[in-house]
């Protein structure tokens, strides 16, 4: 769904991000700074470590070098001492050879031991390339030397070479030592077979006068130093090498020998350090040359560093000088060697920092999630709530503020739910009685209809239902006589009775019912899932029995009737049709007498239509002259003379024939037509009376009684109309008597009183019609200017039948006597009734016994003869 609000929400920064980002940033800054500081300290540490390390290696190299070179020094010293003591004499070849063999075994690092003297004589022992020993001896006869091959035990096996030209005294090593008179190191030199770089130490043997008598020489292979350097292990790639100040390599920790085989002569030649196959040695040497031009300038240890392939190279150069040696020990170590250790530290730090950062971020995310989750939940619940899901509640989070928020939300949701529920309840219930209202019932009815139609479609046993409309008989009268408060109380009581009727065991078990109030005094009952039509009749009777008991109105017991119209389920599908039909049935029930029920049949609908039709016809009846007035005399039974006439409307319709007032008067009341008809009757009756008075003087003391509808009475211009008719018809108001019913008190009591008093003032008389059938308090008899009470004909009719009626009639007569009111007995049909009434002092009577209502002409005839009862 493309909800505009949702879109807006999408553009907003999520709360989680707002919480997490600064948090994580902070952590990253702290961790970054820590890392940077540790890295910087690492650099410093590297420099310090490199320096310490170089010094350490340097001292170890120098130590080893000294140790190694000392062997040569020691051996030459021993041999010189031995010669002086006479333990070693080069003339004695055999003994000298044994001595040297023993010494060779003792000092395995030596590659050669030689003793040469001035006599001359010469003994030398050296190792060959095959590892065998070669003995060189001076041969007096030859004036030169012979090389012998020796076996393992030191026995001569063969002569390997004879050199007659060799005189050691002419050799550099010998002469320089004699000349110097002091021991000295020779320059390193290469031997051819085997090719190796060696160095020899030469110590002169001086006589007592200080004259050189011979030289003791010891030769060392420098490869031993290379071996040592190689074993020194300067990290993974660190190098250490020794070079002469001319740049010639002496020894190195690389596998390469410090010499190379010349491609031209096939002989070994010295190797410059700057030509080493090892990059580190080559570049370091070049760097040294660049810095120091002359390497002999370096007189003290130096620590340097330079960039090699973008990596720092730590260099230490230390001069090594003694007895003719001028060497440099060079250590070159790349920074990475130290970084290894330092980096490990840094890496650990960084790893720890990263771990801390990750932990912090994850914690941050989790916490923000934990915080935001309830907010999310609230938002979602609010969404759901707004879309109608009222059950939405959220668990209270542990954070205090969020818990408060959740609590507030839950309270709000609860309140919304209750208010919506009460709204819903109010929308579907009648506030006065608590029963369903019209809307609710209509929807229930619709459901019943749908079920019924569906059941019919599936050819199941049809699901029968019935709609009952219950209307209180003449409730309006109660409402208006006692006030709305009482009316309401009565309705509540009726509702209670109805409810209990359907909740009781008898009906509640067999019928599903919904009771509703439709407004006013109309109740609708929907009986659903009815298995048997008889059940409905039975239920209806039971409902009507509810009205057998009196209703208690403020301590006053009142009997009240109700009528019911019933409609059964049919193929109709609109609730309003059912209600209309039930209403028609109700109308029929009422028309046939109150306190009854009727079941709807389509014929009734035509009755109703007929009624409507009749209403329309009645509207035209007046202008068509179909209406007339009959007059029924009222007789003074003490003198048997006519004392008054009652004007009664008649309708003769060309199609319907004579229509009874009992039928058309209610229609006229309902349609309001009664007002117009009423005025017409009053005018006609007055005119008639006037004409009779003009003809018959007896009529001058008689009254013309005209029925007055309460609707007519309540008209605003009522008095004006009456006055106008009195004026126009010129009838003496004394001769007019208006028959009112108690229902006129239904209207504003004050207005009623004013109107009645005004009528009285005019001289018009007032009569209460159908007295004894209403409900109002008798106090109006005092308040209002009443002249006559007309006892309802139902009491007269029952005079011989019911004691109650006799008592009522007697009471009314007594009441009339006490209040000084005339009493007229209506509907007198027998002489017994007349006698009974006469015995109890009733003065006036009206009834078929004396005369039916007659057309004016017929009465005219009667009047013309005599106005005496004897002539009737
Ligand atoms: P109501 O005012 O009580 O009129 C008397 C009714 O009793 C008349 O019925 C009359 O024919 C009938 N009646 C008279 N004597 C006897 C008798 O001995 N036995 C029996 N069974 N009935 C008797 P009607 O003319 O059919 O009128 C019925 C009602 O229609 C009247 O009752 C009155 O309430 C109303 N009505 C008739 N004409 C008018 C009228 O012009 N205006 C108004 N507002 N109502 C009228
Ligand atoms: Ca009447
Ligand atoms: Ca009457």
C-alpha cells in the first residue's frame, strides 16, 4: 500500500542508527587513537631494539672472530716457544712431522702449520681438497721442497710434488715477519686447490740478539668464520658480513663464498662485497661507500639506516683492527625483523582494539535494538490499533521509561477499546431498556434471512424464523397522562418482562431470540431457528400473558395490553419488508381489538393497501358529498323527553358502501383528516341545531353534542375556529356541547385548561366521552369546567353480566352527583338497563332502545310530531 505517512517515515533516520552511529564512532576513535599511539611507540621500540640487537650481534661476531684468530696466534706462540726450548727442530723431519700431526689434531680449525728457518729448513702440514694431509719438507739436496701425501695414520704414501724453486726465505710471509721482528697477520689470500680464502698469522723466532732465526706460521680458513656467521641467524633476512677496507669480502652469513671463480683463468678471485649476489650485502656496501668514500675512515662503531625497497634497513658497522688486520664487521637487518616482534605486539593491540570495537558495536547494536524494539512494538501496535485491532497490548519492557511508555500505551489501548466497545454498544442498543435497537435488529434479521436463503439453496430443512412486532395498546395515553418518566418506567418494565420471558426455561431452551426496541412503544422480537410454527404461537401467547399482571407505576397498579403482529420467513430477502409485513399484521391485530396477535398473510397487505386507498378516498369524500351527519337523540329518562342530540359522522361510498366510523374515524385520525372533517361536522351540526331551534321551540333548551378529536382540540387556532362557527351559525353557545375524551389531557395541561376555560366562558358545554376507559387522574374533573360524564357503553352493555360494571356505573353516577355533573349512559339497548339506571338516579341515556342515529330529515319528522318519548 502506498501510504503517504509510511513514505515519510521511510525518509526519516531510524532511531537505532542515531543511537548506534555516535556510539560506534566513539569506540572507533578511542580504539584508533590507542592503535596509533601503540604504533608510534612501536617505532621507537623498534629503533631501540634494533640498536641493542646490532650491538649484541656485533659483540658476538667480534668475540668469535677474536677466538678464531686467537687459535693461530696461540699455535705460533707455542711453536716459537718449543723451538726456543729445543722441543721442536725443523732439521729433524721425523719428529717435527709427528709434532705437527699431533698439533693438527688438537687444532682442527687450522688449515696449515708451517715452520721455516734461516739454515734453511722447512716443515709444513696442510689439508688437501680431498681432506687428506699433505706434508711439505725441505730437501737439502734439491735446495727446494717436496710435497708428500700422508695416510690416516700419518705415514708417507707418495710424493705429490717436487718444487726445487721454492725458498721460503724469499717469500713475503716469511721475510715480512723477519723484517718486522714482530708477529703479524697476512692479507687474506686464496688457495687454488682447494679454492678457499685463508689467512695466516706469522710469528718470527728471534735469537738472543734479536735476530730473526725463523718464522712459525699458522693458516686459518676463513670459511669457518662464514660458517659461524651463517649459524648466527639474524632473524629471517638479516645479514652480517666482514670486509676489508678495500671492499673485499672476508666472510658473510650468506651461502655464497667470499670469492668467485674467474671465468678467464678458471682460478678463484676475490669478491667485492658490492658485487655479492646478496642484495642486502650489495646495497649496504654501496650505501657505506656512498657515506664514507674511504672505508678506513671508519674508526668507531656506527649505527645507520637506509631505505631498501621502501623498507628501513638497520646497519651497524664496526671496525675490527689488530696486527695488520683492518676489517669492518657489517650487520644489516631489515626493519621487518623487528616488526615481527613489534608487529606481533601491535597486531595483538589492534586485534584487541578491533575485538573491543566489535564487542562495543555489537553491544551498541544489541542495546539499541533492545531499546528500539519496544518502541517498534508500540508503533506497530498503534498501527494495528488504528486499523481496528483493539486487542493490541504490549509486554512491558524492562527499561523504566519504556515500561512507562508501554503502560501508557496499554492504558490508552484499553480506553480506546472500552470507549469503542461502549460506542459499539450504544450504536446497537437502546439506551433506555438496554435491548437491541433498530440497527442491531435489522442486521440480525439480515443474518437470519441469509441463513434461511442459504438453507433453502442447499435444500436443507428450511431454517424458519419469525419476526414479531409488539405494540403497547394506548401507551401514548399513559405517557401523556402520567408524564414521560412513568412512560419510560413502563417501557423498562415491559423490556424486563420480555427479556425474562425468553431467558426462562420454557422459551429460552427452544427458541433463539433477539429482542429489540424500535422506538416509542414498539418492540420487535426475532425468533430464530424455529422448528415448529406452533412454537411461535405458543411463544406469542406467553408474551401476551406477560401483560396479564399489572404494571407498578409508583405504587399505582396499571393494566396494560399489547398487540402483536407476526411474520414468518419467506422468500423475501429484505429486512424492511419483513418489518413492514409484521407491522401490517400488528395493525390487523389492533383493528380487531386490542391484546391480540395476528400472523401476516398477503391478504392483509391488500387490506392495508385498501386502508390507504380508503384514506385517499376519504380525503375526497367530503368534496364529493359522500359524507353526512346522523343525529342520535339523548333522552331524559326521568321525563322521557329528548334532551340532546349527538352528531355522528356517516360515510356512504359508491364502491365500498356504508363505511363504519369505527373504520374510517381511525384512518381520519391517522391521516390528520379528522381536523377538517371535525370542523365540517361542527359547522353542520350547529347549522342543523339552529334550523331545528327555529322550527321547534322545544329545541331551544336542547343541546347539540359534537365529538371533538384531540387533534382538532390541539390546533392553535382551535378557539378561533369555534368562535367563528358559533358566529356564523348563530347558534347559542349554550346549546352546544363538545364531547372530549380524556386523551386531550395528553397535551400541555396548561394549554388544555386555557382552552377549556375559554370555551366555558363562551358558554359552550363540555362532556367527557367514553368515561371510565381512560387512565388519567380524576383530579381534572375539579380543575376543568366539565358539565357531563358519558359512561362508556361497554359498562352499560355489561350491566347484567358483570358486577364490576354495575359498581363502576354506580360509582360514576355517585361521582356525578357529588360533583354536580350530568351523567349520560351510552349504548342503552334494553328497558332493564333503563330501569336500572332510573333506580340509581341516572338522568340521561342514549342508545338504540330510544333511537339509532338518524339522518336529519328523519329526525326532523320525529321532531315535528312531538318531542316526547311517548311518541317514539
Ligand atoms: P361515540 O362518540 O361513543 O358514539 C356513540 C356510538 O355509539 C355511535 O357509533 C353510536 O352509533 C353507537 N351507539 C349508540 N347507541 C348504541 C347502542 O344502543 N348500542 C350500540 N352498540 N351502539 C350504540 P358510531 O356512530 O359508529 O360512532 C363510533 C365512534 O366514531 C363514536 O363513538 C365517535 O367516537 C366516533 N365518531 C363518530 N362521528 C364522529 C365525528 O363527527 N367526529 C369525531 N371526532 N368522532 C366521531
Ligand atoms: Ca360521542
Ligand atoms: Ca362514546
